[in-house]
C-alpha cells in the first residue's frame, strides 16, 4: 500500500466514534459516501482496458435500495470538506441478488491485484486498504476470545464488546519487519514459494512478543538465510492490509555472507550487485528477474540501496 504521504487525508474523528447520535447523523448526511466490499474486494469503476480504476462510491440511500445492510457500515472519517466516508463489507453472494448488479456492482476486484497493477490512485488505494483491514478484523472477531460470547459492534466499527462478559476488543495490527540486508556492495534478496515467477524481494517476518525491531530483523535473517546481521537502521513504514500488518522497513548490515537457505521458508536467496538490483527495479535484468513494484515498501528499500541513500 502507498505510504502515509499519499494517503487520502481523512480526519478519523476518533473522539466522536462513541457518540452514536453523531455517527447516525453522519450516515444520514446527504453527502455521505460508502465504499462497498464484496468478499473483501472493493467495487470499482474502470476504463475499458482496465488500466485506470477508481472507487465506486455509493450513497447510503442507494445501498438501502439494493437491500444491503446500511446499519453495518464502518465509519472511516471525514475529508477536508466534511464529507463523511464509510465502508460496508458483504458477501459477493449477497451482491448477486441486487437488481442490475452487473451494471451497478461490477467490477469487483481483489485489492492486491489493484495494488500490483497500479491502476488505482495511491490515495484511494490507501483508503481501500484501511477499510479492508478493518472489515477483515470484524470477520474474525465475532466471538469473544475470553468467554466465547458474541461480540457487538461499537464506536462506528472501531470496537467490539462481548455481550456476556463485557470485554472490549479493538482492531488488531500485526508488526512485521521487512529488511534489506547489505554487505556494502551487494544486497540480499529472496524468492518465496508464493511469489510470482522470477520475483525477488526483501526478507520479512513477524515481530514476536518481547522483541524490538532490530532483534526481530537479526533473528529472521539468521533463521532464513544463516546470515548474521549487525547494525540495523529503521527506514520507513507502510500499512499492508493482508490482512492487517504494519510493515517496518529496515536496512541491516551483514556481518557474514555465506548463505544457508531455509528451503521450507524460501525457494531461493542470493546476493545481488547494485547493477543487478537496479535492473530488477527497472525490469531489464537479463534473466528476467524483477523486484516488487512501487506500491511495496520493498521497492523503496532496494532503491535506497541502489541509489546509495
């Protein structure tokens, strides 16, 4: 997902979320706009060749006409013109029963595909990512992890409360380190089993309880490649809503260079020169190898290495 600098700037109005009357008034506003998800895929408007896509905004009245559950909308915030923005997540099966669904509620496109294609403006892609992460959390938080009771939506979708024991639950964010390791002249990139053919990227892994960022970088790199890492510098961060991660981008200095690849985690890992890394970014590598696109923080890390910054 795009970085914070490219996000659609919404005032999330966190201090107003618990005010049910306020949330209701926002949803009833004639200017209210709702982003619709079907099986966590946004409804978009695209040009004929699908090279450009935009969010298909709906009014609450339109969704009510479609007999979709407007009351289940999630409050995202208001823009600079005080226009309230909401999201609504339903099943794709439910959208098929909307009269004229093919014209009104298509196309429905996977968000990861939109990100990879680069067809959606970065600020809209970020907003979709924010809403998708929130919607997926709701899908997985319907029951209390303490007593098993059903949880109910509160605060415009930013909290759930167990009806039985009263325990409150909040949207989760999973911190993930993503790191470019360098020995000064080369960078370490890996090909995971799930990647598309010939794509190499930075190593990444979840931060475990009790770890700081630098320790997680050193542990993950050593576990997956056998490389020992010394100095670690934080570079940037990026929300990644698949399902609800926060990517913490780092660059680490290798203290060893001999690779011992954990093939259960990685299909391959190797050192690349600056020239090769630049070719991979530009998609001109003679072997067809390539790096993630500009929508990924891995691209930023590799480019900083290539540019010497």
